[in-house]
C-alpha cells in the first residue's frame, strides 16, 4: 500500500461570485495498508478530499504526498500517469454501459505497456469479484451490485497501491451494499492496498480501521477503530 500525507491542504470552489471552502487546512497521515473511512454530512468535503489525494483535483494550497509522489506539484501529463496507478470506485460506477464487463475491466490497461495478457488479467479480476461467468455480458444488462463489482475489478486491474472509493454502496440496497463492502474488505486484504472510502453510512464506516470525520471541510475527529496490518 501507499502511505498518504496531507499538510495544510485548502481547496476553494467558485460558486457564483462566492468562494466556497471545500477543504480548510487539512493535515493528516495515513499509513500504508490502512482502511480509512471518511465520514461527514453532504458537502463536508469528502469527495474533494478523495479527489485531491487521487490527483483529480489540485488544492489551492498545502502539500499532498502519496507513496513518495508530491501529487499537487505534478504537471497535467504526470498527474494523468499518477492517476493510472490509483484505483477509483464511484457511487454511480462510471462504466461504459454498452461494452461488456470484460472490456470495461480492460480499459485501464490499454494506455500502458504490460508484459502480461490484458484480457487474461481482466478475466482474473472478474473471477476475483465473483463475476467470472458474466464477463461477456453488457454492463447495461447487469444489476447495480454486479456493476459495482465490475467497477471494483476495473479499479484493481492495474494493481494500484491505493484504492479510493466515493460512496461505493450509496446506490445499492443495504444487502447488496454489504456484499460490495465485504468484497472491498477482502480485496484490500488480498492485495494489501491502502483504502480510503468516503461514506455517510455508519455501518460502512464501522468496518474500517480508522474513522476521519469532516465538517465544513475540516477534520473534526480522527479515531483508530482497530490496528491494521500494514503490508510495507
Ligand atoms: P461531500 O463529498 O462531503 O458531499 P464535496 O467535497 O462534494 O463534499 O463538497 C464540498 C463543498 O465543495 C460543497 O460546498 C460543494 O458544494 C463544493 N463543491 C464540490 N465540488 C465543487 C465544484 N466542482 N464546483 C463548485 N463547488 C464544489
Ligand atoms: P456522486 O454522488 O456521484 O459522487 P456528487 O453529486 O457528489 O456525485 O458530485 C458530482 C460531481 O459534482 C463531483 O465531482 C463534485 O465535485 C461536483 N460538485 C459537487 N458539488 C458541486 C457544486 N455545488 N457545483 C458544482 N459541482 C459540484
């Protein structure tokens, strides 16, 4: 897993004529292999925090270090390369609905040079998320829970050291959500990634090793729930 270190991170958004703070002086460290839940009400800055860590969004000030990379200093091109080494899972899957499950999982491998067979790797990941038998199904024909499994397989196919999940169970009924969460916990353990997960569901947060609470863009609480086994 990749360790994460944020120092005094601030991010504003322009809304009409006003500057709205999404993150204000956020300082935090995450150890390699931790499973962190980021909780807080809607608008508290959870998504922005994940975007800043993942190199999707650049802070206005402060430093963001992920696995030895100064993320906020990267050029546009270097940031794109950095993001290819991060797994992202979103609430609404963001899959290509007209393509097969397998083709969706292969997508992140297309722009990179690999020494293995891309489709074979994608098949392995679909097996790992329990969808080996649905590889050729069109994503649009899959259930929500199956689609999120495809999205998890896609997020993992390039073997990221960091997985960022933004409300990964938010669009699912509670039973399907629990299954997706169990899967995330299992792959996190199997692949030894650092996992940062934004959620407003207490049951989801309770499964993580650490709980960081945001309110109005600041960290208002930070608790260890159990001791993780860092992989490096
Ligand atoms: P959460 O994920 O906790 O709901 P967000 O990080 O999405 O919080 O949002 C934090 C604050 O930043 C909110 O006030 C939100 O409206 C604002 N915000 C987030 N993204 C944008 C954006 N792209 N443009 C303008 N304001 C934004
Ligand atoms: P999801 O539920 O799929 O995460 P959200 O509704 O939280 O979607 O946010 C979708 C996108 O819109 C995010 O990238 C977020 O940063 C952005 N966003 C959030 N609030 C605002 C806002 N007030 N103005 C513009 N963009 C926003």
